[in-house]
C-alpha cells in the first residue's frame, strides 16, 4: 500500500479532529452535564477553527499550538463540552514535539498543556482540577510520543548516513586498491619494456657510432633514428612516471607541469624522426592560452600524429591552428593512404580518448577519412571570454 503524502495526512488529521470534536460535543451534550452550554453553530465554528491550523502543522508547529490555544480558550470560557477539544490539542502537542526545533520543545509543551488546563481551571463550574490534570496527562503523552517518533527517525537517519559513509569509504578504498594495481601493472609491463627498449636503442646507436663505416649515409640515418627512438622512449618514460605518481598518490599532482601547445615543436620533431614531415600552420592563435585548453590541444595533436605514424603511409602531415572568435580550431591532416593492414579508421582508444578530452572542456571532435584517401582530425575547443577575438 502506498504511503499517504504529508499534505493528505494533514488534511485527514484536520478533518478527523474536527469530526471527532463535533461528535464528542454532541455526545457529551446528550448526557446532559450540569452547567455546560448547549452545542450550537458557534461551538461547531470554534471546533473547526481549532482544527484548521493543523493543515500547516509541519511548517509552523509552534504557531499551530498557539492557534489551538487561542481558539480553545473562548470555547472553554463559553462553557461548551470541554473534552471535545482534546483531539485537536493532542495532535498539536504531538506536532510540537515532532517538528519544532529542540530548544523550543519545552515552550511548546507548556503552551500545549495550557491549551486545556488554563481554560478548565478558569471555569469554576466545571470544578475540576481533576479534568485539568487528566487533560494535562493526555497532552504529555502526546508530546512524548512526538519526541519518541522524532528520536527514532533521527536515529534511523543517523544510522543510514553512517552506513552510506561506510559504503563510500569502501568504494574509495577499492578505487585506491585498483589504482595501485593499475600502477603496478604499468610499471611492471609498460615501464619495464620502455626502459629495456631505451637501453637497447642507446646501445645500438653507440655501437653504430663506433663502426669504421659510420659515415656511410645508411648508417648515419640508422644512428639518427636510434638516437631519436632513445629520446622518445626517455620522454615517454618521464610522462609515464608522472602518471604512476598520480596513481600511487591517489590524486597527487605530477612533479612537472603537463605539456602544452608551447611545446608543439617537440611533437613535430617526434614525427619527423619517424620520417613524417609536419607543417604547422597557426593563424591568429595567441602565444598564451588557458592551461586546460592548451593541454587538451597538445594531447589531441600528439595522438593524431601518432596515428599518422602508426596507421598511414603518408610522409607528410599538416597541423592547422586558428581561432574563430570563441573557439580554438585544430586540424591534423594526412593524405594517406592507410597502411595495407589498416582498412578502416584507426581503432582502439585513441579517437575515443581525444573525443573525451575535447568534451571535458566543452568542445567537440570529429575524425575520419577524407575524400583524398587520407585521414583528418578536427576539433573545436571553447575559449574563455578574455582569450576571444572579435568575430
């Protein structure tokens, strides 16, 4: 069964207390208590006015109690059947304890008790301190019932919050363990392999340099390639160690700043060492860009040129950078064709990674074959206001 929403429950409580009050008043009148005034329209109107504030009991609990007191006082002083007000008074006392601020609960209790005791004691004909004590007892029961419900719900919420925090801590612990595991795998496999390749390339280049025929063109070219391979491996190892530091440190910053567009020549040299000539065309691009955009642009160009080296037979690539007012535009183009073993666009995580980087700064990226049979990567990265140029 679906639980009633609070507004519906409040309406039912208000209507129920009114109906119960009227029924009690008429029933008590039929018993013919001495000295009590007959129930008339004014009594019914006062009982309704006493129940009406209960509609707002969750939002203004103290004001609701005060309203019940204000309306019940003339009702009792007019000597209508006193017990008919108990339903609204009990709901008000319960509400004061359940929903009011803790420091106001004692005041709410006293006011709730006064809702019955003061008018009854003021009515000498009712004679009844006994009625006052009975009414106060019921009100105290309702008040402490509200406190009990409040305590139970607060305790349940505290337990739920503690369990949620424990789950979050457990997730964080497992993530940390996974980061350490990934770092270990990268170190044991990738870093080790790069280090070995770097040593082997350096040794091979050194041995070639010691040959008597080292001045021959093929040997010079091979020696230069091996030296470039060694430098590339060394730079890659440096970046890999920074990544491992982040993984081990759980968010620690790399020891050196991330590469940016100011180091674009480094990518050009890397590609040309692999026998791919790169032309850079920069039109209207400022010397300094936001660090986030500059790093993303560098990584997109880096991945794009790596794809040219791995997947294309092209010996020439073009990197274009320009600014169209609000965006930095990047294009990396080669004229292909693709290597025989590559029948489609480069697969794997490269393009997905570039797309994710562009989207992370609010940009967009597209990549695919062009009409000439080559491959083209295009990206648009938004620039903050101070870096924009008039359109």
